[in-house]
C-alpha cells in the first residue's frame, strides 16, 4: 500500500505535543465531526457546524485540524485500518473457514455498534472518495478487506463446507451489503447486541450456503 502524507499531519503533530488533554479534545472533535458528516452529509457540514456543536469558535478548530478534509481523512483511515487489522487477525488465526466467517460477521456488527457514524460515512462516501486525490487508500483498504473474505469463502468451498455451485464473488457482495447496510436501522443502545444480530444473519446465510 502506497504511503502518503495525511491531510493535516503537521497540525496533528503540533496538537499532540500539548499532552493528553489535547488528544482527548481531538477525539471529541472527531466524534462530533463523524456524527455530523454521517447525519447531515459531508458536503453539507461546515467547519462552523462542527465548532458550534463542540462549543468552540471555528478558528479554535484549526488548532487541531488543518481542514474539514483532514478530519474526514482521519475518521476513515482509523476506521478502515482497525477493521482491516481485525479481519486480518481472524484470517491468520483461523483453522476452520466456517468459524472464521462467523467471526468476520460478528466483528462487522461489533464495528457497526462501536463506530456507527464512521460506518455510515464510509458507506455514503466510498465510491466518490476512492477516486479523489489523497483518498486512494479508501479503495485500497476495501480491496484488501474483500480479498480476506474471499480467501476464507473459497477455502470453505474447496473444503466442501460451502456449496460448490455458489459464486463466491457474488456471495461476498451479498454478505457485505446485507451486513453493512444494517447501520441504517441498527441502534447500539437498542435491544439487540452485535452478537445476537450476527447469529441471526448467520442462521439465514447458512440456510443457503452450507453444502449439507
């Protein structure tokens, strides 16, 4: 994966030098920005909107981030790198493709529960951002994640665990879209825990995917 300078990286270094309180403030501002980007839309949200929600002046926001784009970059990069690393570890530790698929789906719902606004933002922006200069990594992360899932699905098919007459490229897209689109209705503080929803999804999925 190509390395590039992140938007606002110089500003981040300066802000981090202020100690733990500066880091906490950054996290708070990113959380506010993610919420507004996801609920109002990235283009429709202004720096002033974020500052108003945080109870600070717009100029104060620039002590932490160089631009609105820098905030979007950090939200998405942190979300995607954490998700990729979680999926990668599941693949590395797996001894059984079905158990690994279980873990991938549970991990996906846990990510939706923990970072719903980052997930919604990614869902809304992924196609446009993948073509935008400076955000090429969005497409790179997406392809890397897809390969992890496909390797496990194909391994399960070759082992006779999953049906041989199912196209795994289509299967992956079906799982991806049904799981991640749940961010539109899932409420982290609602009655369903991530593990419970994952169990129901897996029950429906395996009704059509298992060889026997």
